C-alpha cells in the first residue's frame, strides 16, 4: 500500500533542540530519538550518483547551457510520456537540453479535465510553437498492466483510489477494444476470479499499450483548443504516437500522426509497428 510522502526537515542537533524547546509542536522523546536514528534516513551515498552525474553534465557542454539561459528555450518537440523511470525522453533519445518541452504521467494519459497537462500543451503550442507533439508509451507499462488486473478490494485508501481513478480510461479501452490481441486476452481472463497483471511479452498487453497511445493521440487531436490551433497556418504542428521497447531501446512509430488539414505528414525514421491497425490521418 502506498503511503503519503513524508517531509523531512534536516536540522543540526543544536537547532533541533532549540526548535523543540521554542516551538508549539511537541515531539515525544521516543519519536525524537527515531528522527535522529532512523536506519532508512538518506545518507550521502544515496545522492552520490546524482552528484557525480550532475558534475559530468555541467562539464559536458557549458556553452550550450549559457546559450539556453541567455536566449531562452525553443524546443522543436513537446513530449508526453510515462513517468516510468526507464523511459526518460532525454535518456532514450540522448537529447541535449532544449530539445523537449515535456510532461510525463502514469501511462501517458491526456484529459481535458487535467489542467496541468492541458496548460503544458497550450504553452508548448501557442507560446513555444513546437513543431511536433510526441506521445510515447512503452511496453511493460505498469499503468496499462494494472488496468487489466483485478482492482484491489474495497474500501480503497486515498492513494489506491487516486491510482485506480487515473487508470480508469485504460480499463475502458481494455474492456471495449476490438483489436484482435486485446479481445483474445479479454477472453482468456473471463471467468477468472482474480486476474493478475499480464506478462511483459503478452501480445494482448503489448497491443493494449499501443491502443492506449493511439487513444491519447485522439484525445489531444480532438481537443477544441488543439483543433483551433491546427488551423493556424502560421505555426503548423503534428501529433505523433510512438511506443518504446524497454528491452532493447527501440522506438516504433504507430502510424497515427495527425497534422493540419491538407498537410503532408513528415517522414518518421522509426519503423511503424506491424501490429498497428490505425492508418495515418
């Protein structure tokens, strides 16, 4: 079960003692000992990899960082991906700072009711004039897998409810998709009292990952804000749906790109998925 985040305040022992004496907050002595002696408290070694990585990053191209600071960002891509730690856009594409304006959430979702992602899309299109919106899902996505598995038993705590509500649109896709592989997976799971999350190489699971990306592309392209902006010929842009293979690093185009009416979709060097059923708009 997920727990709410715990805010950690790091104080010197003298300041912490003074704080306890002067603050209206009273910490029982046993809890005070716990705060200072927790075995799972962060240590310097926890951050070594981040510090060393940052040092290497700073030394790599300081001129680029200075240029971006002086002249601002002009990213050609707006990336909508999954929060999964294995699929960072900067890492997957070995991209330099200034390449992506990005938003990542569980299972790369888009909803008009989500003001966070909608404002990111609006700013990227209207202010930064990005040329391409890239929606990228990935095989083995935990959010998609959870939408196949039996939901946790009720009652739900707040954290469980938040997760289950977020993946609800993917459950709808799983339950209604007519794609052959998803239908077959659904039939296999019918009648089972408890359905487990599918295995990485399950064909239905992989197909559902792709269908989820396609649905995100559709939701973005059908947003009235986006429809209006697509008609602005002064700043044309395209929306693409891709999928990433976490096993080998391959990126595949799902052949569902959308652009201004009458425009030619730019050539995309990533090979289209053979299983993709939706043709390019």
